[in-house]
C-alpha cells in the first residue's frame, strides 16, 4: 500500500493523538503494522493509538470483536481473536472452589511478542508445540505487568492452515532487580531481596525419586513476608538479616515463594532492619490483586456480600472437608460434625476480595456461637443461621488477616484473625437464646 493512500488514516490517527506523534514516526509505524506485521487497517489504527496515546484512547475506535497481534494486546480485551504459534503447552490439574479440573497453559508467540496463555475449559482440545492456531473469543488480563491470554467457555481453538510465522525472541533479563518483599510476583526471575529470617526449618522430602533436604523459612522486610526455600544448606539461621541476589519467584496459588536456586548469592547483612514482625502487612485489595497473594496480609473494608456455604455447615469427621447432604467427596456417607463458617466478600474501595472465616472468628464477628446456631437451626431451619449472620455483618467494617491465594476468580483470603466494632459475643448469644426460647 502506498503511503499517499494512507492520508485519511493518518488524519484519523492524528485527530485522536494530536501532537503525541509526529508525521515521520506515524509513517514508520504505519509501514511497520501494515507491511511488516501484515495486520488490517483497523488494527493498525488501534495499535498506533494505543502505543502513543495509552489504553484509554483506544476505546474511541475499538469495536466489539477484533483480532490482534500479541504485541497489540492491552490486557483489557474481552473478546479477541489471536493467531499464534504454540511455543510450549502443558495440561495441568488445578483445584477451583474445591473441585479438581484440567486446564492447558503455556506460551504463545507471534511476530510481535510472546505471552502466557491458559485454556480454562479445554474439553477435547489438544495443542501441538510448534503449530499455529487461531485462538478465538479470548480475553486478556495483566499479570506481573504482562498481558496473559485466557480462553474461557466461549473460547475456540482452530488449526490455522497455511499460515507461517516467525516468532519474536523472548526478552531475557540479566541484571537482578532489587525488590521489596511486597513487590514479589510469581514468575519473576533474577530478583534481589534483603530481609530478616523470622523462621527457618530443614525438612526431608522426596524429589525426583530420592530423598533430599529442603531448607525453607519465612523472610520479612518492612513491607511483608515471603516463604523461601533452598536445596542447598546455606547455613541460614533465624534472626539473621540476609541479602539474596538472583533468586526467582514461583507461585503457589498466587502466593509468591522465593526460590534460592544454584546461581543465587546469599550474604549476611550487618544492619538493624525493621520488619513486619508478629503483625502483618496492611494492604489495599488493589495492592493484593497486583501481586496475586501472600502471607499474613491484612485488609480493612466493608462486608458487602455473604456467599452460599456460610453459616452452619457439616464437616467430615475423617478429613474435615465440608460435606453436603451427608456425603464426603472422599469418604462417602458420613455423620457430619457441625461447624460455623463465613464466606464473605470484603470491599475496601480499591477492590473486592473473597474471605473464608473459620468458626472462632465467625462467632466473634456475628455474635452467634455454634450452640446458638444449632438452636436456631433446630427451631427455624439451617438456612436461618446464614440469614441471621448476614443481618449482623453485612455492611459492617472489619479488618481481616490471613494468607491470600488467587485463582481465575481472583484473590481470596483464608482468614486467621478478624476484628470489627466491638461485639460482646456472650451477651449477644444469650440474647439470641432468650429470643429463641421465647419463640418455642
Ligand atoms: Zn472425608
């Protein structure tokens, strides 16, 4: 295509970007997108506008369904088609909301970039490494400041026949990045961290068929705590402040874990160092979403929802799983043991996070003890317990502390401690029992 034919397109882009791009750069970009990348005019417009004007401006020209190159993805696409080569793919089993399911994840590449992808409902889809596919109806998210491609139940995968593609080289990082613990994110390689060892243990595990020792512990700085592990005995002791260079970050359900691999350098630091000690690191939900999870985090916000599975529940006496209708998924028909639990959503204005609250804190937050709940269930039915709890905590402000994990549905906290505006558990419980007795 001759550049003279592009005048209307140039005018349109300049109309959006104004003086954010000069003529020379615009012409070079147009050539690159249209000739080198071989993408269509609409995508070219969006790509250039996004690159020079930011994601927000893209909305001006974005239609409903589009196809894009990986390098053009912003992480906010809801419905996008991507033709890409599978560089790596594996089938994994994950647990979502207590159920095991298979997913396929790996790395896709095209001429513009490479990125991770996940197929959440693979069905009978199989992917062959090195083959090029058309991934349809994808959505994207930003994770570790990188865009990831997701295929949900609307997603489709078709072999792209007769398409050839040279894949962009992956970016390799060389200098260690100095990080605070709260900044660590799954997938980071080559990071440097300084912190104090607040616990340390050596455990024997079986790895690749032979018994070996793993040295693990918890490292803290003034921003947070992180679990770390090493396969070599580095002679690390509780209370020492250390500087780690060249570690990498793996994740377990969104919780970052620091791995001290063979190329990692560890040195002792002779410095007084403030750490988040017995307490925890207070975070906004937005900050937690950004890193995906972590240990001992505290959020404060309003309880905006109570989910199904809250209130009086029954647990398997053998494995402690919550059971439905007397059936444990592992042990079959069992006589369940009563327990209390809350599954709530806490919103702090920056975002919302799911939280699972165990019995003790459920009693504390709602003022309804297990005994009172059993009485209430007997008198008025089990569903009443959750409804009564809801009236007592919905739209109340609480703080919750616990470990935060993430899955495709976002972050959730397994709560260890909670607090809110004073509730006298005994007094409230007695009042409730009085009420009950009066009703019987
Ligand atoms: Zn069981």
